[in-house]
C-alpha cells in the first residue's frame, strides 16, 4: 500500500517539474496530487508500525536502489507533503505569473524539485543515493531562495546558504564514506550493535546540524529566511531545516552513539532555545524574527532528542520515549505554525512592501484575516494552551521532569533544560506579543501601512488550513499518538508499544474545554458590552488630546528591556545623536542587532584564513628557477628522510 | 451530583472570595498609616458598578480589545481551578497540571498584552514591555519552584506535589514564591497599584483604556490571580494534608490571610524600587527557588 502511494507521488512530482514552467494549473494539480499521495504513504506507515522496504535490482551509480519508509521518516514525510502542498497553493497568489513573469515559472519548477528531493532524502536507504538526494535538495533550495537575484541582499543570502550548506555536505561525505568503510557497503540500515561506528555521530551532528541551524551553526538561516520569497521561507523553516533534524534523529537511531552524545545534544538544544529567542526578540525585521524563532524551536526539538538519547543510555527509561515523542510532535507543530506565520508575514510583505516592523502598524483594519491568523500562530508558537505548541512542550517537560525524578546523573542535564525551556517560552511570548502588536495593532506608522490590502483567496486558503491543523493538533493530541509511538519504536525498538501516556488524553479534553469556555466567555462579554452601549474615543494618552502614530512603541523600544539583559551576546550596534544647543537640528537613536556570530566570529576567522592563504600564495610566483629549487629541495628532503629511515 | 456540588463550591471560593484580598490589603495599609481607609468590600461595589457601565473604546482598537479581557479571566480561572484547595483537593488532576497552570497564567499575560497594544498608547506599550520582560525572570523562578516541589514529592501533579517538607527548603521556597507573588501581581516594590503617574506603572498602565464590564473582568481576574498565588504559597509551605478537613480549611484561610496582610505590610513599609533594580530582586527570587531545589535534591529520596 505504501509503495503504491509513493510511486505515484514521485511520478506526479516529476511531472510537476516537467510541466511547471508552462502550465501553472496543471503544475498545481500535479503538485497537490503528489503531496497528497506522499501524505497518504506516510499515514499508511503509522498504524502498522512495521515500515515499508523495497529493494530493487536497478543500479544507480553502481549501487542497487534501496528504499525504506519507517515511522521516523514518515513523520517528516507527512510534514513535507502538507507544507509542500500548502505552499504551492500560496505561491499562486503570492508569486503570480503576472507579477513575476520571469521568475514565477522557475519558482514552480524548483518548488516541485525541492519537495521531490526531500521525499527522496527521506526514503533512500543507501549512503551514496542519500548524498545525491541531499545535494539535489540543497541545490533546489538555493535556486528557490534566489528567485529574485536582482537584489544584492538575495544574492548574498544565497551565496551564504550555498557555502554553509556545502560545508555541511563535506561533513556528510566524510560521515557516509567512513560509515561505508566500516560496514563494507553503502547500504544503510540499523547497525545498533556496531560500537565502532559511534564516533561518527559527531560528523553527522555537524553535517546535519548545519542544515538544522542550531546555535551557533545557524549563521545562514536568518538572511536566507528573510530574503527568500515568503512561501520559500515557509518551506525552508517549516520543512527544510527539519531535514537536518531528520538526519540527526535517523542516524542516532540507527547507529550507536558516544556516551556524551545526549549531553551535547541537550546542551546545544538549550543554547539554541535561549539565544535563538533572545535574538528573535531583538530583531526589527519580522521575517528575521521568525527565522531566529526557528533557531529556538530547533533548540526545543534538540532538548527533547537529547533527553531521549540520555534515556536510552540510562537503561531505556520511559521518560526518554516521552521526550522523543515530544520532540517529534514539535517537528510537526513547528512546521504547522511557522509555515502559517511565514505565510502571514508574506501577506504583510505583499501588501506593504516592507519587512521593517516599525514602518507598519494598524494593519488589522485592512487585513483582518491575516491579523487574526497571525495572532493564532503567535499563541501557538508561544506554546500557550489550548493550541498545539503547548502539547509538544508538555511532553518534553514530562520527559525531563521524570528524568529529574529518576535521580540519576541525567537529572543534572534535565533540570537546567527545564528552566531554559520555561524562560525561552516566556521570551517567545514577549517576541510574538511584539511582532503581532507592532505589525497589526495601533495606528499605521507610514503611508504604505495605511494603504495595505488583504491577501487573496489563494493565500488565505492555505493559511486557514494550517490554522486548522494547529487547532486540531492542540485539541485532539491523542489522535497523533499512534504516529508518535510508531516513530519512537522505529527509533529504538525497546520502546515499542502503543500505550498512550495518560496526560495526552486528559490534555485534549482540557484544551477542548478551555477553547469552548474561551469562546463562550468572549462572546458573552462582547454581547454584554454591546448591550451596555459602546462608544469610541481617542486613546487615553495621559490626557494628551492628539496622539500621533509616532508616539507608539516601536519594535526596538519593545525589545529594549529584555534584549538589554542579553546584550553580552546580542552585541547591539548603537548610533546616538543627542539633542544639543538651544535649537537642535535633529536627534537620532538607532539600534541594530547584527548577525553577531557571523560578523563577530565567522567573518574575522575567514579573514584570518584569507590572510594566511595570501601569505602562502607568495610561494607561487611563476619563476621557473625558483620552482626548480623547490623540486631539488623537496627531493633532498625526501632523500634525507629515506636515509634516516634506513639507519638502525 | 457530588462532583457538581464540588465544582460549585470551588467556583464560589475562587469567584466570590477573591475580591476580598485587595480590600484586606488596603485596610492593612490604611491601618498602618492611621487612616480609616475604604471598606473591605470596596472591590465588590466597584465590580458591580463597572458591570453596569457603558464602554469607551479607543478609535484604534479592534473588537478584540473588549474580548481579550474575557480570555485573560478564563485563563486565570482555569489556572485557579487546577490548584487544590486544602480539604477540597484539586478539581481536575493529571500529570503535568502544574505546567498547565503556569502556561495558563502565560496565556492570560499574552491576552492582556495584546489588548494593551491595541490602543497604540505609549503608556500601554511601556506597561506591556515591563510585564512581558519581567515575566521571563518570574517564569524562571516559578519553574524552579515547581521543580523543587516535584523533586520533594516525586510527583508532577499539583494535588500530590504540594506536600511541604518543613525545613530550609520550605523557608527558601516561601521567600522566593512571595517575591514572585509581589512581582506577578504588580504590588510594591515592583509596581505601585495606587500611583497616579502612568510612567511608573506596570499592570495598571496596561489597562488604562479599559472601562465598563471588560475592566470589571480585568479587576476580578487580578484579584483571582492574587488569591491563586497566595493559595499556592500557603500550600507549598504549610503542611495540612494530615489535618481534619475543617482544620485544614481554617489553616489555609489563615495562611492566605497572613500572606495578604504581609503584602499590605510590605506596601506600607517599602517604597517602590527603581525599575533597574527589579530584575535583581527577581533574580534573587529565582536563586531562592533554585536553592530550595538543591536542598530538596539533597533531602533524599521520598
């Protein structure tokens, strides 16, 4: 059954790639059908729990094609299918042919290519083929990202993406070749007993981590997510970085890991969660804010995964399974709400032409749908009940609290992780209160903001669908447990068993009751207010009669207080011109948070490497006589070496 | 039938008794200052009057402005219903309900912040920024407190985790939670609920533009939040699970009264801190809860 759905999914997506440039409607149909088939294939894997495997005689690059879809990869495939389909619909409204005649056809082709290559990454079970699919995935991401190459910022972001992506691929090359050398073949599969493979985990963590974008390997992520067209940002943030998570989950499940792996992963996760959201809070560009928030959410996923690794290490503790289920559920949740938020950001960008939050304001009046859906996404991303973000965070919390209760060494990793998780939750609340409030509430700060327009049905439809997914995942989490249990069993067979944790069912009812009560109380209060007579008047500004839009809090002033506490890592750049004299010309205060890791660490290090290389390059000057001298000196040195060896 | 009765009794406790607390605090303050002060039931009168009044809404605000106070109120009531009430026990208890309580409080905060920003007022912006930023540190202290209670009791459900151990841990926890109580409810020394200057407020600045029934919901919600923190503090520190139901109820009521009087005394004797010192005090609360956690950890396996 799985194969019967997977084959048409691949064929349909290939056809979408072929027809994409010329026939947009046909392309949309093929992409949606292909995504639907892939989703169906993923869903067939969950109930059986056994997974699906197909070994053919067909050779590709000297290796037989071996495909496999089990619980772990099906989780990611379902996500890729949903976001791939939603984004295809959204792109029709956001990046239409009449607005972008040159790039829209290209965008369609690469979109389908990206979804197709991700499906291949998730199914191939051969190291060589994995690398091929991985490269196709990275390249199609690059071409989607640079759809609009006239802008220098886009080209720079694309270049950075390509460079970091390949730096990661180098690690993966090393990982797969060393793995092949140790196992004697490129075929991949569970090798849980072969302890000699354990150190390879670090290579996989670095290579896949580059794509996953945890702190401090996130350097490519903010500029790529901010400069890409919004539907591309959505699939990059919602799905593409999850491919990195998939790699880490996959190979930590199939291969043995070093004892320190759990500690390192949970530590990296905590670091990413806290610093990612601190950076997000300090951003003025709303797409960069969303990008940094992705760093935070990858951190939360890694905290769950790290706890799972620790749990597996310490005698298959049940709490590891809870944390793993929470991490995988968070993969879905983050995919759903971050795609929704990026679509909302795209609608705002489409309507106003700016990504600068402090140039917006008051958009709810012109864009009520986008404002409402963005608010819903904000509640979900802040991890608040009754939406889905809370469910996965609760599962991870439960795993960590049980680890603390176990009173083993792993408790010392779990306790800081719990505190970090709570703090990053509160910071996420601040960041999204800021984003929603500065963009959508208050008065319009500029003319374009006042003249914004609501997005069309092609863009609103996918947003509504994703909001529905957020709601369903929050209100009926117990429906997902079979999928999570099957994934946990595929990751670690000792954790097989369909028993659902008791809080999940209760939580669904609590969330349902909460949602119903909220709706009832809200409508009751609204009716009461209408009955009591509602009057409009200017905002009370301490008695000031004519408040202006410029008096409102801006993005920078909103973040100022909490971002100040993280000044030691954010390193904001301040420009200050004070008011001087009796008739001051004008005063100015600018504050910008740079890409601190990139600008303060990577660029200086790169500059140093370039300096050394330039110095070494003086050796190569084109004078033949000196080259002959090098050869003679080299031969002499070799001779000395041989002579020394021959001595007793 | 019994569960329905239980539900009604519990709702009554939270809904009807909560507005007493601000009245008691004001009475204590008046008593220390040698004034007569407003009646203890003043908030009930205010709520009744506000409920009948018409509403003035900013021209900038969306309908969400009057609906969100209901969200905050429901979130706070939901959090309160999860908390066991002495002999009554918890209304709904499951593993992880302590975390749900924390996140419901956060939901209330989000709704209040969103409604405040609706008006586009700089004062409301100021209050919102302070509220959501200080909450980061308060949240850290709260989760450390929950961790230490969980380590102490080996449970993650409020019904069974509020089994205090007498000793250093309880003292540290009481101090930490009391500071968090003052911060989360915007009392002196973090915020002055009675000041007339919007510049120096946190919570009051956020609700400047509200009026009529939504303001009533906000004020009632705030009093429930105060009661919630007081009940949490008392049950985390005073051992009452082995007492007779009546004695336990009396102890709980006495404890809550004691906490309320203490809040009033703090307000009478201390001035509001400068805002730059607020993070320090909250960090101190976090450290107190963290030390309580370490003490609980050393305390041995329950």
